[in-house]
C-alpha cells in the first residue's frame, strides 16, 4: 500500500540524501513501476550515464533492486534477445532511512558501542565488504584495525541477525502472474510456496539468500547467493582462498530485524500502558523467546508456548523474577489467552489485536482533536461496531443532540472518515435514512496518506527554518554565546529544530504502526 | 363521614376514594364538554385519541377539515380550560404540538430521558457522568449494578435514575474512553466481583475526565489542519507559508 503522499515523501527523502538526479530516477520508477535502463533514460530525459550512476547509488543504498524477468514460453527470438534487467524501487527501504537513528539506538541497547559504530558505517554507505569495514574502522587511527576485531564485531551483529548478506544482484523472476504457485530454487525447491501478491514481494523473495546463508560468515557456501551450496563435491578451498572470498561478501543492515525489534518494543509499551508492568514483562519474555522462529514481521499471533516455557523465560528477566505462576497466568489471561489455550497448554497472544488497538487510538485522537468530543464518541461507536447505524440511533447511543448529529456525521464523511449509504424507506411517507459506517481499510489508508503528508511537511519546514536562519550557521560560536538578538535567534532555531525533529520521530512511529507493523 | 356498610363489604378506604374521584372526573368532563362548541369537541376528541403522542396543528386541520380560525380559537379555549397542553416535539421543534392534559409525552416526542423541553440536557448528563466516574474510580472496578446502587444511596440525584439511564451513561463513558469494559478475573482489584462478570474500570490514573494524551499525528498542526487537502510543497498553502506552523513554532 503506497499512497500518493508516501511517494512524495520518499522522493523528498531521496532528494535530501542524494540530490535531484537520483530523485528524478526514483520518481520515474515510482510512477511507472519497474523499468529497464533504456526505458528509464527515455522517461527521465537524462543521459544514460546519469541514469546508470543514479541507479548504482540507489542499489548501493538498498533502495532499488534489479531483476531479470524470466523468458516466457511464447516469446519469439527478438524478445529473447532484448535486455531483461529491470529496476524496481523499494519504497519501504527508502522510508527506513528516516529510522536510522532508531536502528542505531536498538543496537546500542542490545549490543555495544563497537557494534553501533560498525552499523553506522553500514547505514551511511549502504553496503560494505569486510575489507571496507576494516578500512573504515582504521580511518583516523594510527594503526590499522585488525581484520579479526572487525570480524568479531560483525559476527556479533550477524548472530543478532541485525546484519545480513546483500541479496542477489539480479535474480531471475517470472513476471507473469498466471501461476498460483512459484517454486523456489536451490535447496528448498521441493517446497511449494504460496504465490506472493506483488511483483515487489516476488522479486525480494527471489533475491534474498536462504536463511542459513543469509546470516552466515563462511564464504565456503559460495558468494553467488543463489541458495546453492557446494557441499561435498568440488575442490576443497584453501584457507586463503576462503578468506579472499569472505572479503568479497557484501553486507548490509537487516531492516526487517530492526523493524521486528521496534514492533516488539511498541507492542510491549502498549501493553504496559493498557495493563501493567507485569503483563508487559510476560509479553516481552514471550516475544524474546520466539523472535528467531517468527517467519515475518507482521506476525498476527505469537508463536505458541507452554506455561512452563513462559515461566522459565519470564524468570530469566530482572523484572520477572518476582512473579509467581499465578500472576503470570493472570497476565496471560489479560493478554487475551483463552480457556482453550489453558487446556492445550499452548499460549499464543493475539498481537494483531494490540496493533489494531494502537491504530484505533491514533485515528480516534485525530478525530477528537479535529471534530470534538461528540464526533469522537460517534466515531468510536461506529469503529467498534463495524456495521451500519442510522443517524438517530447514533445520536441516541452517544448522547448527542439529535440535530447536531447529522452535521457532525456529515463533516466526518466529507473528510473521508466515514462511509455513508442512503436507504429509502417506503412506508406511509417515503423517507431517506442515512446509514453510517467506518470502513477501516479505506480510513486507515487515508490516515496513512495524511501522515506521509504531515511527515513531508515537517521535513520541508525543517529545511525552510534552516534556510531562513542560514546566516546563523556562519556566525562563530563565541558570538552566539553572548546575550543579544543573535543569541535569541539562535536559541529559537534550536528549539524549533528540536520540536520539529522530535515530532517527526514520533510521527514516524505512527507511520510504522500503520505501514510496517 | 362514616361508611360502616362499605367496610363490612370489604371495600377499603382507598378504593372508595378512587372510585369517587373517578366519578367526579367524569362529571367534570361532562360538565366541560357540555359547554364546548362543536369545533372544540371535535378537536378535543381528536387530540385525546392521540394519547401520549399528541398531534400537530397541521394534521388537526387536515383531519377535521375545520377552518383555520376555528381551530386556533378552539385550541386557545381548550387550553384555558386545562384540557389540553402544548408540548415540544423533538422531531420538529418549530411545529405546534398539542396533547390532552392527562397524558405525559411519550419518548418519541420528548426524545427520551435525557431531553427536557425538547433539548438535550447536557448539564444533567455531565452530572450523571461525573457521579458514575467518581464511583468507578473509588471502587477501582465496578459493575453496572454497583454503580446504580451507589448512585441511589449517595443521594446526589433529586430525581430517580433508572437502570437504563445508568446503562446509557456507562456506554457513553466507554465511548468517551474514560472507562473501559473488562471481564473480571477474580484477582486483585476484581476480588469482590465474580469471575467473568462485566465490570468497568477508569482509564485515567487521576479519575479526572478528558485526560487522554494526543497521538503523534494529533499533536502536530497538520494532524488537525482543516486545509491539509489544499496544502502542497509549492502551493499558496504550503509548510513554508503555513499560519498554523507559524503559531506552533513561535518561541
């Protein structure tokens, strides 16, 4: 689900980070879908070299994925000869650029400063080999840092799955959507997967190396990232050869894992405010224990665990040590674990419900601020019931003046927050009854688009404020410390930046809530 | 007066009074109707037949075919004799609506318990809300019956508050996000409530109303902007020229 302002915001981020040329290429990829190099040159009206370099930048920063469309049976010879490499822009990865501070914070919380430094390099440069990492670490230092040290840090990040091998540069992907199932090549070829919904998902799935390889160091498994391993045959690679190969492997930050971490954190914090610390501790322990078996980020339910396992996990934590089994059981019941799970001794927590609740709260708070308390009650009634209600019924259930109700409902409808249908009732007199409903998927998409719009505005305003007070940045620091109009202006600018910056970070959490979680 | 024979027949005093007052009422009515003009009688019978629903003057004219002036005059006379009264109809406040004096307007006419004189009694609603909230806050968790009993005992209300009214208030408070509906687990705060019973719990820690924190979007100008649909990066309305931003960033 990429909305209009989502694209505008993504292009804005690319403009900010890489300039207008790259942004133009990026914009064309958004508006036309995946394109070949020649098509891009035609659409963007740039030179071939400019487009090529822009694409290289985008690929380097994981904002673009190349793929080769598989030849189809009915292709003629000319078709088979043409260049099939297409470029697909990755919206999510562009927006993730906004979250780099959050990713770094995650690493500093989970691991140590050295890891933060290494990850910082990866985020700044997009993709790095071990050798490049060593060079980076050695910069500005008298003695070069030993490869072993960097290797150690990298393997820490790999174990935590926060760093991964880069995906295959050009996977071959079938672009026809006739088949219902696709087969994955390599070791997993026997398994039949469900057909991915979009081309983007299909390309990403084809490009990602198998799990074993994705987080593994050994170059032994060949760096062609094709999911193939040369197990017993072939020549035995010498240690030197292995090392050389190892240095060629490209690494990058694993955004998926970071988003998982942030999602877990959001889930836990939501539960903490909704219930209590104990319940949050239980949820946190369950998520921590099952994070490696989670198949995707948007898990609807937590992986089932027995009460014994949960108790053991809870007791591992500092805050959980004080909890008795009874309290853990009560917390699980607060987390919505049913009688059925108690009987089966397999507790699974409805995570989707927690996310939906947080989404509801976000939208409702917008309605409250924009349309007032009466409208807020009406919206909540309709959003909870998920079915049509007529105007009078809504007014009666929400204790709103009968004459005011239609006006408020109309305003909400006009701004796309409500869905309305007219029903003609034929009785003694013919009357038109207005039926109202909250159509969640539509409202959510609309809200998300407005959020991207707001994020874009915050970012633009930040740039504007900086531009407005540009002269301040050229003033020597000592002068700014002296009291006077200059200092006042400088202080204002700092406050403005702080407010805009923190608002953008907070808004980004809401964006993730609606798009990534 | 003494009614030994009546007592002997087993008729209580109250029943006697009732029957005599009934008789008198009928007599009065007969007396009054005797002095009514034809127009008045026709109108009165029509209004009376509508019972607690009453009737609009327009409908009276249509149904009786009486001329405008007679209807007006008769209504005035009937009102002065205290036989009919004017009531406010919530469906259409501008229309003159009459009802026989002995009936109380139905819910369709008044709009329900929360309406007085045809408009929503928000002060009363807020008062009941406050009382309910206070009750739930003090008891940590409370059931519907608990709130009802507490409000009756406390004697805050001069009028009788019905179970249905409390129910409506509690539902409105849930929609206000002031309280939440929870099922009793029988543990901790719930120890006084049987397991599985629906009860209510305050959302805010202070027991005050309207304490919710705004969300990320609602706390920035764009989140509440009425002009966001007209806002573009280079348009007349843009983040550069935005007056709401100006106000927000005024340190």
